[in-house]
C-alpha cells in the first residue's frame, strides 16, 4: 500500500508541473480555482469506506495506482473511431487522452450554437467561462471534484443560445489509449443551454486498448428558464479502466431536464448525478441502467435537491448483475424548506443472475417542507422461473428466453429516452451485453473452468 503522504507528494509533483504549462495559467481567477481545488484535495484525500457517501465503494485501487498525466503527441485515426461513432450527430467532439482533437471532430450546428474545446475558449473568451466554471460544482463535498478542478484545462464547451433548437444530438467522445503506463485524465465540461433552448448531449467514454486508465470527469450543465434538454452518459471502457464522473445540473424556472446513464464497462465506475431544481416549476428525470459482470464494480450516486416550489423529479435505475459483479445505488432526495408542493419519486430495481453478484441499495428522503409528495423504494430479485418456463414452453431455447426477459427489464429504461437516434443506438449496446448474459450454461462452465485453472496454478 502506498502511504497517504507519498500519494499526496506524487500529486503535488503532477500539479506543480501542470500549473507551469496549463492553458489559462495567466488568468488569476482560473489559477485561484485550480489552487483551491488542489488545496481541498490535499485536505481530505481520497474517500474511504468511513465516508457515508462512499461506504459501499472502496477506491483504494485508484488511490494506490501511480497514475501520470499523459503527454500530448499520441495519435488516433478516424478509422480507429469508426466503430464508436453515432450516426448523423449535430456535432461530434473527440477528446483523446483528455485533449481535444479538432481534425477528428465535426460540427453542423444551428447559427449561434457553439461546441468546441474548453481550453480554446479560455484563450479567446475567458469572461464567458469565468461566469460559470466552478460556480456550481462542490469541491467541498467531493474529493474527486476537487481533483478535477485542480487539473481542469480541457473538455467540452457547448453553448445553445436562447430559443435555439438543436434537433440532433451533440456527441462528446472521450477516448483513452496508448499511454503505456497508468494514465489519469480530468476532462472538464461546461454546457450552457440558455432560455427556451432544446438540445441533447451525449458523453461517451471508450477505450481503444487494454491499458489501465483513470478518467475523472466533471460536467457543469446550466439549464435556463423554459429550456428542454437531455443528457446521456455512456460508460463502456475496458475492464482495466477506472471512471469517476460527476454531472452537476443547475435548472432554471420551468426547465425540463432528463439525465440518462448506461454503465457497461470499466473495472470501477462511480456515476454521480446532482441536479438542483433552482427555479419554480422545474422537472427532472434521472434514468439509468447498469450491466455488470465478472468483478466489475458499478456505483450510482444520485443527489436531487429541490430548492424551489412546484417542482417534480423522478429517479428510475435498473441494474443487472452477473458473475462477481457489485452494483450500488445510493439515491438521496433533499427537499429544502421553501420547496413546497414538491413531487418526487425514487425507484431502484435489480436482477442478480448469479449467487456471487451483489447489490447495495440505499434510497433516502430528507424533507424540510411540509406540503410534499415523496416516495422511494428498491427491489432485488432474480429471473422468474415461471416466466422462463412459459417462454420455453412456446419453443424458445433457454438462452433466447432469458435474453427476452432481460431485454424487457432493460427496456423500461430505454422507453424513457425521447431522442430516437440515441435510443436505437443504446438499444444496440444493451442487446450485445444481454446476449452474453443470457447464455447461462456456457457462461457458468467457462467461469468454473477459469476458477479451476486459477486454483490449479496456485498449487504449483
């Protein structure tokens, strides 16, 4: 185990090198923001199981890995990205090892709309960034957000002007590959959807090889009055990857926001979603699906704050876990004193496909108003044998019957996705994963053979 003091010395060295060469180092406000983030990270260090918000997730594998900041210069080609692209987006921004790649990116946006590199924006128009960057994300409550703020330099900058409708999704593709040693990136995204605008944003995380990588992302999403927006988080990195993402949403009056997550990759994944309904009449949907197998650890932490009256929120998260996978759903709704007439619901449903799969679920309500309607609940179960028998009696083999039942369970989340191109794309990703999960005999035989081989090797 690496001592905590040595961990901090390593990060201090990285931060000192970063500060000397970082974009925007001459901007006093940005320099102060980064220094405050690093100061807070040094004060608290990485979270432990003693921290209530992290009681189900051990991040020692991240804390003890000697990550480095990847240097510029690694190459990725358009052909490498072809299998990961989404058809006909309004814009596609490609980030390779945390840095924007303009020659692989494309934009076909309505007049006035912007999508590009945050680093470039800092060099050309920093006042527009200064007004929002760091204004919403809390470095005090989350060490990973503090770490991201310390190393904030590049990521996506998206602005949808007032009244503008972007009728196709904007795809933000974050690619990791070719570092040769454990690498850490800290993408920082700033998305501004102004009054009465409409848009859909996709954050997509992929790996092109099997290298160990740690992606620590923070996204501040500012949604103006009467705007209607959707955000999609797709995590499908390799099984050596660590991914911690934080989505902080600030909603205006009568704003309608939908947050969708699909977690299928990574070794250890933490998905933080934190909307604040800061304007009266706002609506927020938090919808997600996580599919884990082998020894994946997939943690979903939802914190919904109702700050104004007459707002509604809905949380629906489904998990399907196989092998030795460990899933977490930690959902918390806070209804502040002034948020009368709040209507909030929180539901977590889980299927365990093996005896070794594990789920920790903790729905919570924290209510300080007296005229509200709030409910929460969680269920854990297995595939129903009666339903499986019924389908097999109609001529389906076991694998096909299992896949059909799993797809029905997963489709509850798909049906809540309004944007049809994205829904079709996500459905294809889910189909591939469920096909693997639906072949029990072959899967269990392979797992048993692998376990037998491992034990045999241990005796030699």
